[in-house]
């Protein structure tokens, strides 16, 4: 991580689409897809996709805190995926596609909970938000072929888009 930068780790379904949308956000310095939140050490895609590792497909975001902050990034996160579907985004079903924020600091946790409350109050979603806000415990980088996937495969699958 660069000096004077911050990071966050989120999961919002298939990591390809989440990464592609976040890479263009103001203040985002880098993105990396991977696996987070499970109990299996050094997981690989072939096992994560079974849903048996406990990991979610996740995105690590490094950002410049002078250009953006947790609240702005979390607001964007909630606008690009459906946080009301438990263990599902679009056609992707299973705990590996859950909506989650893996907080690393109390500041990040407070920002996440505030944004969830704000988004719920604005009624962007007609059902309750089920996004997990849980302490960070691990992040494992996904295989090379998954990094920057939609940059390498512009017609590739994604169920992510700006919803509001």
C-alpha cells in the first residue's frame, strides 16, 4: 500500500463487476480482487465457487483519503449492487456472492453503519439491507486471470451497474 493511502475490503457479488465500476471512482488508486471472510487458508477460485470455504468474492480498494473517504465509497458500493438479496447477486447464488464490508478500523465500521442507515432511510431499496459489516480477518488475492478481468474481456459477464 502506498504511503498516505487507505484501504477497504468489500464484497458485492461477482468481483469482476464490482472491480470494474470502482476502478473509475475518484480517489481510487488501485483495486485487487480476491477472497475474504472465510476459514480456508489460501483459497482458490475452484473451491471458493463451491461456497464451502466461507469466503466471499471480494475487492480490496486502495484510495487517496484526500480525494475520497469511506462514506463516499460505501455510498457508491450500495448503488452498484443489490444489498437486499441474501447470498445472491443477479444469477450468482451462494454465500460467496454475499454483500459484506470487512472493516479494519472503528472509523470504517462507523462509516459503513452510517451509510447503511442513510441508504435505508432514503428507500433506494424496497427490502431491508442484509449487508454484513464484520471485522476483517483475511484477504487472499485471486488468481491472475481474475485480476482486471473485464478490462481483458470487455464483453465478460457482470450483473453490476449504477442503480441510483
